[in-house]
């Protein structure tokens, strides 16, 4: 078994034990072990073989035994027994937002509910509202959660689909006579969630490619097997989670390839506009060609097709018919930001709060990424679930940062905080402490249930605070898991513009928050965006790449993203902001005294 599979098995054990009402410490031991295994940098097989597994912090004797069994035999009787002792529907019910193992267990024990469908029916009959510990509100929330699940069911996240698509492409690329290959559809456009993988191959021997495709080890089921098109159901493990989705493969000839690439990249809305444009020139445009019955217009690349239609080349991320055709007509498309433009980030966590890696480890990882600066933003004091830092702990971290900055070459650590925006819109540290940070990320982590008006006022009040540099994950959404809290984002973006505040594009692929559509809106109002990985481990620093994808979909150029600036410019800007705040406070203090 690979480490992903082992991690998924341990995680599943933790969840199943929770459903059985086991002691929380025992359940958490499995969840923690899963996380540790998944983030191992060493090879798991080697660790097992050399007997060094027990030296890893957080892996006890029993855990070690189970991991060894999984790695060496590929199965675990303990897990199999657990699975057969619990209805599969209970695990499914856990996907309903707001429904944890305790509640699921209560529903099963008291009403014998063992599937999402049974739960939905019971809610509709009003039975959940009458249950002790549930009530009318919870019943309503469960119903909304089920409806949400049903709309999201058929999709996976980009970070889950992309690696699977790449694995498949990697294999197909090596088939004889494959001249070109591309992933199309929503993956190529970098949408945040994906329904299926669309792969396009250019080859004059389609059968050979098809044969390899339908026999890939990741294939669970062959849905269709044709000469130039096949569909399969794929599955694999990504970050310890099992991912399963459909993949379509089409094989075309070299002259067809650019047309097919354009067509299958979509979006449908974008290519429909292109077809209309072709029609107005008397041409048909489809997935194989462009031209008239008598004469087709040859193209070697997609860019040739756009050029023939008198359009600037449109990058795939912009192909959503949200103004890109008009801009391409005027040759005014933005030069989009690229991964290599990023010079550092401002939001990551260390072991001081809920991160997995130390300050030193994070700094080394940032050096390996070639960054000029790394901003540390651990949680603030009231967020005890994430081990938020007390003011004393903050000061200790500042000392550690100063010390490390004295030793590091080429990387500068910046002192930041992810300060909680409290219920009333105030910040979770006193101003004297806030004044000691280089910058402040302000985020909401509690009391998601407020009304839209209250939440908007709460966040806008925080944005107006002069200590705040940027807003963190503006909606709190978790893709395919829970909607964000209710908030008027338009008002939040306007407020940010008014006070000259930045907004984060949280690049955790589970969040991608701010979303691309609002990124575009923020950009239009001149609000600077910041791409932050919100990393809780060294590996998660690489999440910044997903943030760049969102930024590109939001039409951002390098200049509109703060962390594309070099260190000197960043320091100057942060210094300027802090001086503006502190000198203002000083003036306010003086005039105060004069009046009394
Ligand atoms: P997804 O799979 O829901 O994440 O999104 P897409 O965009 O990958 O959609 P998909 O897989 O149904 O189709 C891939 C591309 O094929 C789509 O972006 C555009 C093209 N396409 C599919 N169906 C149609 C259609 O009926 N008309 C046109 N013009 N294009 C289509
Ligand atoms: Ca697709
Ligand atoms: Zn946060």
C-alpha cells in the first residue's frame, strides 16, 4: 500500500470509531497518525523495513502494528471488521455539513436512521425537530445540507482531479505515435471544481491509445470503448483521500487537433461565441475544422484560429464569456500573472499555533522555493482550538524570527499574525501588540451563523481598523463541504477599496477564497490581492500555485498582486502603512490632550 492509501485507511478507522462512540482520544490518535503518514517525507516502505516507524512522533506501538500490516499485506482485518459492523450510509451522512459523528450516532441509535435518504425523509416528517439535542433549527440545517450535497455530489476539487489527469497523460504520452496530448475542459480552464477529465490526443493510430487507456491501473470501470472516443471511471488516492471520477479520451488527427483542443477546452459559452464570429464570416467552426464546404482554413495552433477570427489569443483560464472576447477584439487582454512572479507569501502557520512544521522548517522550505520573504501569521489568542498565541508567545516568536533573520541568507522572515475578527468586529489583540507586527491578516473563524448584515458589518469594521493589512479567506467556504458564511462580498470589496486594504486569495485548494469572480471585481476597484497558501506544513506552501490559477481566472496581472513585489518594495509599503497608522494615533493622542 502507498502512504496515501495507508493514511486513508487510518483516517477511516478514526471516523468509524467515532461513529461507534469510542473515546475521542483513541479516534484522534488515528486521525493524527493519518496526517503524519500522509505528510511523511521519507519513504513509508523503507521506514517499515528498517523498523524506524516507532521513532516518529505520534505513532505508538498499536498504530505501528496496524501500519505495518497495511503496508506489508495491503489489508487490515481490524478495519474490515469495523466496516462491516457499521452501515455504510452513516459514513455518507457525515458529509452533510454540520453533522458530526455524535449526531449521526444519535440519529442511528434513536431513530434507526442509516442513510442520507432516510434522514431526509425523517426531516420532512418533522421527526428530527422533536429529537432531544436537535430541534427545529438543526432539522432545517440538515435539510439544507442534504440539498447542498446533492448539488455538489458529482464534482471533485481541482487539486484532486489535476494529479489524476497528469498520471493518465504521463502514461499515454509514452504510447507510440502519440504526437500531442492535452487535458481540456474545466481542468485546463482551472475551474475550482471538476466533473470529469477530458483528454485529447493527436495520433494516427487511435486504437493503440485506446487500448492503453482502458487498461490503466486506475480504471475502475470501462463505460464506453470506441475507435476515437472512450470513457472510463478512474479512481486514485490524492492527499490520502480516495478520488473517483469519469475520464473521456478522444483521439484526433493532426489537422483536427487545434480545433478539437479549442472545442473541448470550452467553455461552451466561449466557443459558441467563436462559432458565431466564424458564421458572420461565412465559415462553419466545429471540433474538427473551420471554413466553408470548399475551403477549410488550416491552423497549426489554437492561436492560429483566434488570429483567423481577428482575435488576440485567449488563455484557457479566461474562456468563460465574461468579457474576454470583447477584450481580445481590442487586443486588450491582460498579461496574466505566472507562478514564477510570486516572491513570497504572508499567511502560513507554524507549530507555535496549529501548523505541523517549525519556524525553521518553514523558512528552509521557503528558501527551496526561491522566495525572498516568508510572512508568518499564526492564530491569535482567543482561537484556542487552533492553539492561538498569547501576547507572550507572540513576543517569543518575534525573538525567534529576529534570531533566524540574523542567520538566514536570501530569505527574510516577516512578523505577521492571523488575528481573529471577534464577534463585534474588533481584533483579538490589543493595539500595542498589533503595532509590533510587520503586517496583520484579519480573518473570521467563529460564529458563522450570524445574519448577512451582521457578518458584513463585522468584517467591514475590521477592515476599517488601521492595523489591518489584509483580509483572510473572506467567506470561510470549504469547497464541496460547506458554503461560506453569509456576507455581502460586494460591500466588503468596496470597503477594502475605500480603506486601501488588500484581500487575500487563500490558495488552500479546499478554500480558493476569494473566488475568481470576486477577484475580478476587486481588481476592477483597484484592491490589491495577495496570494497566500495558508500553509500548515512545508508541503502546503506549494498551494500558492492554486492561488495563481484563481488569480489568472480573475484576470490579474503581476502588478495587481502584492506578493509579486520584491522584498524591498514590500518592506517599504508595509512600513508606510504602519507609519500612517501610528502617526495618526500619535496626533489623535495630542489633540486629545490639548482639549483637556
Ligand atoms: P465539467 O466537466 O463540468 O467540470 O466542465 P467542462 O467544461 O469540462 O465540461 P464537459 O466535460 O461537459 O465538456 C468539455 C468541453 O467540451 C466543454 O468545456 C465544452 C465542450 N462541450 C461539451 N458539450 C458541448 C456542447 O454541447 N456544445 C459545445 N459548444 N461545446 C461542448
Ligand atoms: Ca470535463
Ligand atoms: Zn484562517
